[in-house]
C-alpha cells in the first residue's frame, strides 16, 4: 500500500473531488476544529470497514457520523428530545457529539451494534465545505473517528496524519490539509437517549454550557453506551506519560508557562492557559516520540471547563497503549 494523496490547497475543485472520492468508497482525512478525522461514506459498509482496518480499531467501537447541519439529525436519529435540539441550536457547528436512538439509516457497522448513533456538525470551513459537497451528490453523512492508529495520540495537523497513516492508505485516498486544529481535544459526547443529558466524554462544551443551553441538570457521567475514546488506556504516545511529578534529566515536560523547567529536562510545551494547553497537548506528545524520549512528565491544569477534558485524556494516556 502507498500513501494517500496529500492536498494542501483545499480549493472548491479539490473539495468537490474529495466528495466524489468519498462517494466512490475512498477514505478522506480532513480537518475539524477538534482533531483531524479519517472519513468514509457513513452508508458504505466496505468503506467504513477500511477505517477500522487502517486504524486497527476494534469492530464494536462505534463511529461518529459528521453531518452538514442540524436538519440532518432526523435522517439518522429517532426520539429526538427538546434539550438535544436546544444543544444543537446553541453549539453546532462545534466540538459536541450528540448520541441519539438510531434510525434505520444508522447500520450496525457504524454503531458498533448498539441501538444508538453519535452525530456532530464540525466547526471547520474545510470540513463543512466537504460535507456540503458530499450532500450535493447524495451523501448523507461522513463517518470519521480521529485519523490515527487506535489508542495512539490524536492528530491535530495534516502532517501528523500523514506520518501516522500513510503506510496504510491507498493511492486514491486523500489527506486534506486545513491547518492546525483550533480546539485540540476531541468533542464532548452527550447522551441524548434519556430524559436528561449525560456527558459520556468531556470536551470543550462543558457541564455549565450544557446546563445553560438546556435548563437541565447534568445527571453525571454514563458508561453503558460505548463511545469513541472511552477506553481506560487511549491517546498514548510511545513515551511513558507521568502525571504531576518532577521531570528529571532527559525527560520531556509539558506544563503551564508559569511552571519552571527543572535542570536537564526537555520542555515540550508551555501553554499560558487551559485552552492553549488543549491545543498543543497532542502535538507536544508527538514531539516527545519524534525526539525518542522515554518519559514525558505532564503537570495537569487545575480547574473546570476544558481542563476536565485535558485531565481525562492525560489520565488515559498515562495508562499506555
């Protein structure tokens, strides 16, 4: 197998071509505001099977379907609660995935055999333009997990996708370059199959934001629905990730800018706040592997908001692959 084609100039023609490739069963890696996704036509079983093959992903692990607007929810979902409509109005396009009871369109090969389906409208010009072009030629949605090998660090640049997946892609597959992802951690996943919303994976859309949009109290975190990135060990580089300890000589360090670098440690990132921390975290972990470091110390940011999502990802990364 040889690398997919790298497209750095995402013109209207290039996006139209990418949509056609998707419809023909090829894979297209594309940027979103959270991380880069590896996309296939969500109604094409053979194409979706290739996502699992390229990623080395377990077959019972469901995929998120990316749609172009909230109007498409009714194609994929049934029993849509009012609070879900309120969330979609407020935070789509954006870093939020909603889990619904599935319609007949959402087949087992997308849902991991579950009776629910995850939907998201991404907030990225290239992603939205691709979804729009795909919809014009009859596409209903693009299934897209993060564009990396299963359990590894999610990619936030097209180059990271290329480094990670090119040996597994076919010549007709595409990698669209839309610059670095602006949020940097995967979407908040919210269960909308119950009488009140529940967070299944934390992200940039926080508990406070959900409660504000819906007027509902969040009923804690659920785990009986399998969702992306919910395994105990995930998001891990080759290097061992150590949390909240002192970095020693030759070890990498990721910490907020006001935390000094111990003598002999290798500073990988010094973000000024939690938002920037989320944006640079995965690329800093990849940098550790590029430098062949054996250990990376990460001092986790405290507090609420996106810091909760950062701590969630780092906790899983620290368990290794």
